[in-house]
C-alpha cells in the first residue's frame, strides 16, 4: 500500500515516519465526500450533521431556560416559547438522538468491527444520509415558515387547527423515517451476511448486538410513524375525519399510533448507547465482559418489550383500567433486562484494572444517570403516582435522564472511545475529563431540580409559573449554562486534536475486537485480507508496546511479552 511522509505535526511523538494512505486522504475534493460510498466518510458526514443539530437544539434549550429564570416574561412571547420548546424537542429527538449512535458511530464502526470492507448496500447507505439531510432541511423550513408550536409529539386535535408549519415538519419526519429504515435494513443484512470467519453470533461484540436490536426496531416500528404523519397531513389538508373529533375522528387514536412507534424509538436511542457502554467498560477495565450472553439477550428482550408498552404514555387518556394495569405490568418488566445490563457492567468492573480515561468517565456517568432515569420510570409506571406526576416537570426530568443523560452521554463515550480510530489523532485527556465532569454536573444540576418541581405540581410546557418555583428554576437554568459550556469545551477539545493532536496508534486502549487490528485511521477498504475473528473480550490477547505507545497482539511482542501483566497492561 502506498505511503506518504508524515510531516504534518512536528510535535508528534509517534515514532513511525511514514503512514499509510487512509480513508481520509485517499481522495480529495468535495465530490469525493458528497458522492462517496465509503461507510466511514458517510459516518463522518452524519457525525458533523448531528453535531450541528445538537448545538442548534442546545441553543433553543438555553434560551428556554433563560426565559424560565423569572415567572414573568423576559424576552420570549408565549407563542415564541411554545415554538422554541417544540423545535428543541423535535430537533433533539429526530435529528440528534435517534441517528446519533446508529447512523454516525454505527456507520463508521460496524463494518470495521465485522472485518468487512463496507456495509451490504453502500448506495443505500449514502441515500439514507441524503434523506436525513432532506428531512433536516424540512425542519429548518418549518422554522422559516412560521415555526411549529404543537410540541414534538404533534398531538391532535391542536396540530390540526394550528396555523404553524405542521405539514412541513411532518414531511420532514416522514423523510427521516425512510432514512432510519434504510439504515436499519442495511445493518441487519450486513450483520447477517458479512461476518468474518470465526465470528459466530456469540462471538460478535456487544455493540453489534445492540445495533442489531436497534435495526429491528427501526425497520418494524418506523413505518407506523411515517403512516401516522401522512394521515395527519391528509387530515389537516382535506378534513377527512381521522383524528379530528369535529368530523367524527378520534384524537386518542393518534396517540396510539404515535406512541406505538415512539416508545420503541426510545430504545432506538438508548440501546446503541448501551452497546457502547459494554465496549467501553470492558476495554477500559481491561477485563472480559461479564455475562456476555445475558447482555446480548437482554438487548433483544428490550427491543421486544419496547413494542408492548406504548400505553403507559396514556394512563390518563381514558383507556380501560384493565388495559392500564396490563401496560403498567409490562412496563415494570422492561426494568429486568435493563437491570441485567447494569449489574453485568458493574461486575465487569469488579477487580478490573480500571483506567479513568475520558471515555470511561462518560461510561461511569452513563451508569449513574441511567440508573436515576430508570428508577424514576418506576414511579411513572405505577398507576396511582403517574396520575399525579403526569404532564409535570417530573416527566421532563425522567425523559431527559433517559434520553439526553443516557443516550447522548453514551454517544459522547463512543466518540471519545473511537476518536483515535476515526481520526488517527489523540485528544487531550485532561480537557476531555474536565468537559466530562462539566457535562455530568451541569446535566444533574439542570434536571434533578425538575424532579422536585414535578412532585410539587409544576406543570411542564408552561410559559409562566408560581413564584415559589423560581429558586428551583434558577438552579436548573444555571445547570443548563454549565452543560452548554462543557459541551462546547468537549467539541473544542476534539476539533483541536484533529489539527494538533498526537498521532494515534492502531490500538491505543487495548481493545481485542477487530476494529483495533487495522491502522488508525483505517485504510479505504479497512482490511487487505479478511481477519480471523475470535473472542472480542480476551484482553490478554494484546499487550502494551512502549515503542509505538499502543497495544499489539501478544505474538507480535516477542521477548517483551513477560513485561506485561495478565491483563495486558504496562507494569507500573
């Protein structure tokens, strides 16, 4: 393979003077990116798009929290407030969290983890990215065409009667749905047909199990959302009487359709993050994952349960008591596979050689935040308490602890874990950990006071509030500022590393899965020859090499093999 002189960073201590051509420098020009079929470049474009959407949605969130510093009007009108929180929720849900780990990180890592050259359908993969772009464009158009004030759930009958750009936003959701379906279908076929020799189902990394379960949900549940959006567009345009009670329609039917997709979508958001945490904890604890099959099966179990619990969003909608009890019981059952994962992660860390890298810090933050999010979900699954807490800030806090605090923190862990592999550069661990601490403290300061607001009766989505709630709102807003600044610091640290970071070895963390066997960043085709897969969690299979500053297979270490510990770490 051709090589180029590595003179871009004279401060680098990477000892190799020549580096191979990789997917980042094998071709140049904007056409080589916008028309690429390389899954890694497509994943990079997804990651950039998701990052832009994240900060746009974050700006809306900071403006909302600033307005709520006072119970009286500060700078937003009531209509402006409604539009702001609607666009914040819609952008963060449909443009950031749902595509974050699967489409961005999954596209980059999944084929390399499989030892494959690409996904099964590269052209479909590129098409799914452009569908995501078109869907995002429709959301921006909705912003320009009068905004959107229905809330991200588009509940009827208000979404039928409002004059805001509901049709435009729903078309965006419809297009984004196809992007999600194509990505899920591609991943299912890739995992089924492109595993390398030696990689049976129970030798796949758990991140692949999580992506597989997620893809099943994307393919099976997303069409329901697309059809529901089209029905609402038809209802709003032609007044047929599907959801409009004035015409004999049933607005509660819309809720059933919407939540039949949207609760499984919660697991589209959280399952990939759980897969990331499985990888990060095992690698950075230098220990074989505990309870591999239980974690793998629990991913499938969560996907199955996700289709059976949509009714817990509708306990106060007038559904029968028997149905409410059934949905409540199934909702409690979801906690079982989730708890299996948490306890297996904790057991994996027990007596492990834990290194508090930035990625590991985000994984630990995930454990804390997800535990609070899951435990508070039990109160909402209980019929008696849900009636009191429904539509209060308690629901807002719970939702964000699961979606933002878990899903996005999982995405942050993934980015830091695979950043050396994606970019070929090491970031500054000190500033990475500072940003992680700020995200953790800022998030909890933002949303924990909202549990207290909810239990005291503060309704969500309200533009004004009683003066006795102001102190908790001030705390929440201060947390939002810290969270925003920490997120900006994280982005700055990573961007700086691209230009000034040290060159990354092929395996900086000591992982045993296949993506750590190719160079950093990977070549265009990932591997010259299909690799032979083994157990992805045998950490003794790699040992630290001082010369390259990274880990190498045991058989390559030669005489230095005795200078490492049983887990493959350096002797201290």
